[in-house]
C-alpha cells in the first residue's frame, strides 16, 4: 500500500476524482455532501492495475480549512495536485503547493480535472511550471473527466508509476503515528486513525501517548476496514486503544514507540524561503497532524529558535511548516536541527548558537552531535533520531573523542592543583573534581582516571603527589635519625608535636610509606613490622606479650598495637591464654592503609 493526499483549490473536483477512482464516498459528513464542499479529511482506497493498493487522504480546498488540509498532508509522502481545466491555477492551488513545498514533499502527480469542460492544455502548462519550482519538480500530468471517465485509466497507470518511485518505508523504524481522527466505537472503546509512515504495529503492543499516564495497549488494528493482527508501513490504519479515555486523545497527538522520541517544546530550526523576510513573533507550527502555536526568536540569517505552546515528539531532520494565523498564509518550511538545544542565557549566546547551527545540515549524525555536545547519553541521542553506534565511556555516556581527551588533561591539572593547595589531604575528592570539570556524574570522573592518576577510596591522586611537603619531609627525617637504632620505640605525642607532626602530617607520611601508624600518635619507621617478625621468630614458640616486649626492647604502648597489626596481616596468630606464634612470611609485600591496617586483597 502507499498513501497519497489530494491538494488543490476548492471546487476543483478533488473529492469527485477520489470517488471516481475508488467508488467510495470520501466526504464523511452530511453537511459536506449537502454543501458539495469538503470540510474535513476524507479517506478512500482503490486497487491499481498492478495489484498495488493506493489509499487517498482527501483534503478540503477552502482557505478556511487549511489547518485541516495540513493535518492530512503532513504525514503523507506523496500528493495528487488537482487543478480544474476550466478555472486553471487559483489562490488555494498556490497555498496548497506552498505547503507541500514547505513540507518537502517530492513525489506527486498533476491531475487536470473537468477536461470535458475546457481544453486542459493551458491549465496543465501553468500548473507544471508552478510545480517545477518546488520540491515536487517535474511530475507526470494527466487530464481527466470524472464525469465521462476519460483519462482515468491513464491516471491509474500514472499512480502505479508513482508507487514504483516511492522509497521503501522503514518497517523496522520506531512508530510515530500522527492521529488525524479519534472517536469511540460502541463495545470497543477509543479508536484513532492515521497514516503509518514507518514502523510496524501489532495487537498487544504497548505504546506511549502524550497526555495519557503510563503505556497504552493496542487492542485491535484495522487496515482498509479489515481487522489485522499486524500492520506495517506504509498504511492507513485504525488503532483501537485499551483503557484510553476518548477525551484524552485527539488530532495532533501521536502514538509512539516507548523511549524512542523526545517530547520538546524548545527547538532550533533552519528556515526556508526569503532570509530577509520579516517574520511575526507568533506563528503556528504544523507537523504531522499537529498544529501548535509557536514563538519565534531569530538566531542567524536562516536559523531560529521556536518555543511551542505544548511539547511535540520531534526528531532531528523533521520537516514542518510555519503559518501566520493572522494573515492566513504559509510563511515557509523549517528543518529541525536540534530538539534539545542549550539555553541562551549569556550575552552573545544567540550569535554563537547561530554559528554552530550554520554547520548543521539537519541530518542525524552521531559524530556531529557529540562534537557539539561533548557528552551525551545514548538514550537521549536515540530519542533525537540519532543512530548510536559508538562505545560508551562510562555507563551509557558517549563522548566526543577530542572533548574526552581534553577532560583527561583538565583532570590531571585539577588533581595536581589540589595536591599543591592541600598537600596533606589524601588526594582530591571525586565529587570536587566532578564539580570542577562540570560533569554530570561521578562515574565520568572515575572513567577519566589514567596513569599517572590513580583512584582510591573516593579520591584521585597523582604519582607526583607522593612527595611530602618539605616541612613534613624534614620532620620525618628527624624521626628516622633519632630512632634508627631503636626501631621499636615510638616518639611520644609531645615529641611529634615539637617536630610539627600533627594528625594530618602523620596521615600524609603514612600514605606515602614514610611512617607506619600503629595507633593514635603511635608511629614507627616503615620497616619496623618486618623487623619485628624476624625478632619474634627467634623466640620460643608460642610467646607471650611480655616476652615480645622484652625481645623488641619496647613499651606496652607499642607492643600491643604492633602485635595486633601482625595478627591482622596474618604473620602471627593469637592462641588461647593470650600467647602467639609466628606463622611465617613477611609483611613488606603487603601494603597497608594509612591507618596501619591491611589493604584487602582483590579477588
């Protein structure tokens, strides 16, 4: 199946032509049939000589109903432009063509109707010239008479040729079904209809619907009036929704594949048309079947920011049109460049943003998006229409390679600066670094850590930071000199204070291995633990605390925490009756934390 929308001036025979081709009445309202004028969208279908099915969306031609016309044309890939031979090119012919051009419709046919009333040649020549200057370009032209049937076989053949030219729909793409009708069927509930341009719908699918909390489930599907368990693009489809109140859905809403679209009320666009034209600040944005008031803020010569009255599910590369609701005419087309643009809060931000948008062509591009954003979540990029193929740097975060390298260099600078400003701290806290680098998550900081940086206990240090500040290094040297021949004696708290070794200084020395901390204000030289094992191994086993104290020539103040340290490190074992044995090995190869405890082995 393929779907075609009609377009053309009022009373040029669009509905009559559809009726003649399909044998179906596209005008659904009694008022339409009474007045002989289409007011709202009509739908009909027919089988072509090739066996293909064409579905028509018949639109009103009167200027009062242009919004209805745009709702029908918006989601449709091809158009049947209708011009009457006896009247020729008319104002609404021009406005409908301007709308098709703004939306980028590039497939279509020209049908000159009422060929039984006038020579179709002049109308055909004028219409072809008008179409050639738009996105439709050169098209097939067929003259017909819906009354006599002349030209209808040629039109059906031309429709077959048009069907062969249309690009194959993306049936594996996410669903975005713009609703053009919503109604209630007794015993079934809410039904919505629309043109399925991409994707696939199945009975039982869970979808998203703006304005409806939670997922909505597909209860039933109809294609061309026949119940189906599955419908693939392209198609006209009716969807019966389970548990969805009728008053919560209407024209301009969209049924969506969950998690694949970003609803936005702020977007940056490229404007088509005259860049010098003065645009009103308030316009109406038409896309799909939606018509939403929008405020326009110019950025560059052909770029602008739109603020919508309500969020819409938009993608990068979408085509839409702007219409002036006051003067009732199409202003021009827009191409969506960004559906999640940055705020413009600083002086000169608009000009800077315009310079960025000048490099964007409106095609979803992973490398380009990352280059502009620096960092982005994979799921957020998918919801803008970007295909994600890169590998995350952390979690689901993707990064521009150059930006990521720059962050790594800035992290080294930040860690080095922190070590210089806070020499006694055990490295820079990850949260502080996150703030300094303006990153959204701590995991990104941790992922940036590379040699010479290292991460431990929520802090990042650099190898160069292992050097002690000069005053601390001198104090440690004094301790080493004073206790070199008394390795199991610990300086008293007063002596440590005299040397300038307070808790922070001792902590810094312990972290770099310059001192061994046994307890609060009890420190030894770093080789004392291994030396103690060698001495204790020479004692009769098992040995008591008193025997250990005498052998080590130290005090109980040192012996108790030293033996507890050796117990924790597994080189001695405490037995009943408060005696111990040396179980072998040394502790030199077992790193200690800054409090003297063992660092757990990693599995």
